[in-house]
């Protein structure tokens, strides 16, 4: 019988492998492409030009803006870093403490690196450990299984959105409604 942790390991690995394949050979132009006006993205910090920031409002507006590949990939990596930080790590950093990437190559590395501590924990985890309550940056403690399931869900659904945007980019980027914008 397959254990719960084995299923989660497989989902984590499979969704990560699929996203890694879809991110291959992505240009900065594609990474920052805004398929509609007023997209949320990653942009240079207005007062510190060597730093980057991600567009985000809490609570998000309704409807939430469309987001770029840059936003989606950095969002997934940021979630990996902060969920891990609070559930399994020292719990000292929050989203503003993260140093964000400003290019497609840097974002791929940032996302890849954000997966390492989560994957390392998951590789050694047991079904019993998934039930343990862990601190959360959201306030109330959550089970380790809930944390891992959230990260898998984020990687899977944003990975699918990134794949769709990559499919659309060569078809729409040069049209009047699909604008190319250089953020570098």
C-alpha cells in the first residue's frame, strides 16, 4: 500500500519536473510579457533600482488582475520559501525580506532553489510527521501535510497557467492586444 507521504513526494516531484520542462529556454521578453493591460508582474523597486518587487495587494482586488509569467513563477517560489521558513525553518523571514530575481534565468534558479528545502524535508518525512502541527506565517498553526499540499497545489496550478501563457506567447505577443514589455 502506498503511504500518503509517498503520494505527496511523487506529486511534488512530478509537478516540479513538468514546470521545469515548461520553463526551459524562456526569454526575458516572454517572462515579462503582459498579455493584457495592467497585469501584475515583477518590476524594479521604485527607490532601490538594484532590487525587484512583486505586485501584490492584500486583500487582492476583485477581480484580481491577470498576472505575468514573472509574477506567477516568483509567487510560487516565494510561497515555497516562506511556508518552509515558518513550518520547518527558523520562522524569521517574511515576504518583504526575500530578494527577488529580475530575469527569466534568475527566476528559474530562484524557483529551483526554493524547492530544495521543501523537497529535502519531504524526502525524510513520514506519514506521522505530516500530521504534526507546524507554525505558519498566516497565524494559526497548520499540519505539515496541509503546508505540503498547499505548495503542491500552488506549483501545479500556477505551473499550468505558466504553460498556457507560454503557449499563447508566440501566437499573441506581437498582436495589438498582446503587448510586449521590457522590464529590464
